C-alpha cells in the first residue's frame, strides 16, 4: 500500500527566524495529534535548510530542498549542488517545478540531468509535471504528461523509480486559487500511473507515490485526497501557516 505524503513547498518565503518559528508551531500541533499514515515533508529555501534541520531534531518531519544544480562543483555562481543540500540535512529535492520551468526555462533535458544527479547522491526526488491552461484547453494534457515522463525520467530504472515521487501540478492551478476537481485530478493521476508503467516498466507506476499540487487548501484537501490514485499533496501557500498545513495533514489521515 502506498503511504500518503503531505509536502510543504515554502518557495521564496521565510527568513531563518521565521522558519524556526513555523517549524516550532507545526511540531506542537503534530505532537498533539501525531500522523499515523502520512509522511510530512517541508521544503524551505536554501538559506534556511540548516536551521530548519536543527529545529527538526528528534522529529519525524522530513526535510527537503527546492532545487539543485546538475553538477557537483564548479564555476556556477548562485547555484547549489546535491552534495550541498544533503550536507545541510535534506533528504528530498523538488525537481521540475513549474516555476522553474516557466521563469528559469528548465526543459526536460535539464530536469533529467538533475534527477540523475540527485539519485547519485542518494537524495530522493519529487518530480513535478503538469500542463498549462492553454495546453489543457487544446486537449494536450495527455501529450504533455507523456513527454514530461518520457524525457524527464529518461534512463530511470524501475529500481531507481522507488526513490522518486511524482507531483502532478496543473500549471493553471498554481497560485491562482483555481483547483482541479477531484475527478480531474484522479483522471490525470491514473493516466500518469499508466504511463510510468509503460515508460519505466517493472510495474513502477503501480508503486509510485503521486501527489497533487495546485492551490491545495484545507477546504479542498479532503475531496482530492479521497481519490484512489491521489497519494498526497504538494502544498504551496497553505503550508506557510502551521494551522492550515496541519489541517491538510489531518485530511490526509482521514482519507
């Protein structure tokens, strides 16, 4: 049985002191009602990784980074390597987020290189995929998903796939307040599972954890998480307040 995952992507939010305060608040809530079925993850900005790692001591909350570069070292001003985030305590890394694709022009080749680099250093991956509003309106959702899986996961083996979570995030629903209906999310998640089985092989699609991301809130989390192929959520704005993030975790526990 696939375990539920609720992951909070803080994006470019929280100074170090703010990050510590958020973790302290979240830990208090989770200590009162500890999750039994759900893995909880947080992805602060690079600058806060080390202090959040310290604040998570003796906690079951998993720390991750929001991105990595595809090389280990070198003259790449402003970039951060897999070795660096791992040394700061990260166990996971988000790769291919739609904002990286949109603002920094990351393509499937770049994303594939980053995934292989992360796995080389034993970092687990949340691989983000999803279509834009224009692509959905042109009925291209399945074509986009196939392309992103085929090229983003190029040369990934079924064994390596065990270290990868997929996050389906329809770009039109990220930060817009719009959300895919539970039925829309389920349809695409089931298709993703089918395509991973076809492209990666080894029944990898049946086993892979697939998260939904796109304006997930306490108000809509229960309906999304109740779907059979939705294994959790990659949460944006709602994870920046401990109380709202905790409510989504509770929705996962009850799904």
